C-alpha cells in the first residue's frame, strides 16, 4: 500500500516537474495575472459595481485559464510519454497502470493548485485594494451624511468586496478544473494524438457550459418524457455540467452560497472525477502499448 | 531442476487494425527458453516481431495465445517486474530531468530506500561513464549518453533479468564496446540477459545462444558454435609461422583432396577501428 502510494507520488512529482519546466504554462498564468490586474482599470462605474465587475473579470480569467491549463497540460502527457518511450521504462518497473494514471492526475492537480494559489493571491490583493479605495471614497462622499447612511453604504462596499463566496468560487473553479483533468485523461487513454484530445475537450468545454440552459429549457417542456430524460442523463455524464461550478452570477449578485449547495457541488465534482478516472484506468489497462 | 529465467510457450500475437478490417499476425507459435545467467540474442529484420516479443515478456502487451513465465511466475504479475530491467529502443526518457533525477525517479518506482537510492545512483552513473553528466538535463545528452542513462535506469534495482532492445544503437564503437563489456560483466554476476540487436558482430561476441525471428516465426535457434560451425571446414590460427612453412603446409593440403579457402586471417572492421582509436588516445 505504502509502496503503491510512493510510486503514485513519484509519478505525480515527475509529472508536476515536467509541466512546471514547460515555459508555455507560465505564459498562460502570466496572461491570466495581467487580465486580473487590468480588470481593476476596466471598471469605472459606481463604487459597488466597480468592485463587482473587477471580481467578475478576475474570476472569469482565473476560471478560463485554469480550465485551459487543465486540458492542455493533461492532453499532452500520455502522447509525450509514448513518443519518448518513457512509458515503456516506467511500466516495465513494478508499476500498475492505475498508479501511473493517478500519478498523472495528481501531478497536473498539483500544478493547477499552485497556479490557482498564485492567481488567487493576486486577485484577492487587487480586490482588497479596490475595496479600500471604495471605503475611502464612500467615507469622503458621505462625510456630511447621517452615520446610519454611512454605515449602510460601508456594509454594501464590504459585501461587494472579498468575501467567503469569492473563496468558495475559487474552490469550485479548482473542482471544475479537476473534473476537466480527469475527463481529459479519460479521452487521452484511448486517443492517438493530443490534437484529438484537445479538440474533443474543446467540444466538451463548450457543451458543458451550455447544457444546463438546454436542459432547463427541455425539462420545462411538458413533452419531456423518459426518452428525453434518459438522453439528458447520458449527455450529462459524458458532458459534465461545467456551468454548475461557475459562481460568477452569485458573486455579482452578492448572494450567499449555502453550505448544502457547496457540498452538493463538491460531491458532484467528486462523482465526475472518480467516474472519469475509473473509466480512464479501465481503458488504459486494456491498451496495448 | 532450475526454473528457466524466461519461458515463452507457444505464443501467438495478432494485432487487430482499427475497425478490425485487417489482422496483423506479429508472432506465430513462439517458443523460447532462456536459462538463468544466459545471454540470449534475438535477431531479425525490422518488423520480424522482436520488439513484440520483448513487450509480451515485460507484460506491456498480452499474447493472443500462449503463456510467458518469468522464473516460474506468470509474466503479467506486477511483482515479476521487480526481477526485470528494461532498456527500450531509442528511448529519450524525461528530457526535463537530469541524469541523477531520472535514476532517482526509477529507483522510487522500483521501491528502493532513500539511502540505497543515493549510493546506487552514484555507483551507476560511474558504471555507465556519466559521473560528470549526472546533473545535466537529458535534453542536453547525446544519443549515446541517453542510451547509457537508459541502461543505468534498467539496472537501478539489481534486476535478475535484463531485457535490452537494441542496446548499442546510435552509440559510437568505443561506447558500444563499453556496453558490451558491461553486459559480459553482468553475466559474470549471474544476470540473465535477453537482447535484440541488428549488430550481428556484437551479438556473436557476447551471446551464448541466439534465435532468428522472421515474420513472427522463430526460424533457427541454438548455441552460436553450433549454428555457425561449417561442417566441412577447419580453422587454425597460427602465429609467427614462416612463409616457407606455410607454403609447405599448403602443398601438403593440396596433395589430399582438401583445399585452402583463405590463408590470411582478417580482423573485423570494429576491432580495427577500436585498435586505431585506442592507440591514438594513448
């Protein structure tokens, strides 16, 4: 058991090193960071709106770049190992194929966590600075107003700034990226090239963001019978509902996410991740190398 | 009776092409038995089934029919691979790792302890002549250096069996000779070695037995002296004989029904090259 964990850790660490030493990913993260910083200059509306738009753009940038990182980084792992014949020397050691796949998964996940932490620190710093500026401006503007009015305005500014939901949104962004990693691993376990994997995942990404709209529309039709429901269930499995992990709307509306809802979303993410990884391992175990 | 190190029994491998429109028979009823401590050479042209045979032995692919046993155990058991080291053909390994990191990674996969890993890395880097290049990334290595680090990773866990797919491909003659010497020294320590190669001279120099594969069938197999012996010819290699003596001997031979096929023995081009370059180094 411990040696199995050791092998998974070794493969994970090497996968992380491999990705961390590819400079192209730094460019992606850097691009996201630039977008986060520039978001504070893009928004010049009312104080609260300014904060909310900054958060929205920053979250959107983190969400998009983390998803792209998850797909692109994972898609090239297996083809590269096959091309360089690394896979033969690894699997000729006492390594089980599930250990190899889990190592790859955790390696990419490690990269995503570090990228997310870097982007989140900057995002929170930008929002904190905007929040402080908004507080100063509010106090200046309402210096002559009654204290009740000032308190009310300050509470509104703090609600629009960095709060618990922003952290939860970042956590769910990571969950979504982990779902994408597991699904990309699943696709690349039978794909013959990383171009196929990336193309397939681009489609999954698109459908995954639109399917909730289609599903809501379809299920609200009275004609939605068992056939339509079965079809939707199949689509929902192969195309994970990625929009479910997107909390931008709640963040903009400054409405709080309940703990139950959070647990449901994390549970949904875990089901997708485990399901895709199990399928990926099953396919990869049968693959002739 | 001692268990064979590798026992391949009636193995057939059929690859189905996409949509199963065509079937490719890569191996047909292959039987191999390699004794512990033996060096066995698998020869054959490209596409003859050598790499497929090695992959089946390593458990990387499953045979369509037949069985493979490693020291009496089924080849698909993961534990069996603790006894096997493998050097793939033209392996590039992880280019972003250094030589030492590559060996550390493979040591971890093989379950070596931290202390053992450290000493083993130093020992192997020295053995394969990469002691000074251990901290350089593999992306800066030449093909010959990659082959050496590949050999080191195959040996990291003291395997009882070493499987080498074209071990000296892309290596200069001197490096090739070093690997050849290493193979012989491993045999002296009891390691069983199965190698596939196109370089027949080398195979002839190091292997105890060879098998010749062609289109998935084992055409011939046996000890080199048996396979290469020419029944109606005799070879003497005589040193410092005078021309008069040799002329007399030749006349004596001619007086019977025999004839001299070649009078002056020749060295191989490889031996000649090594002698010239080694002399120049001195």
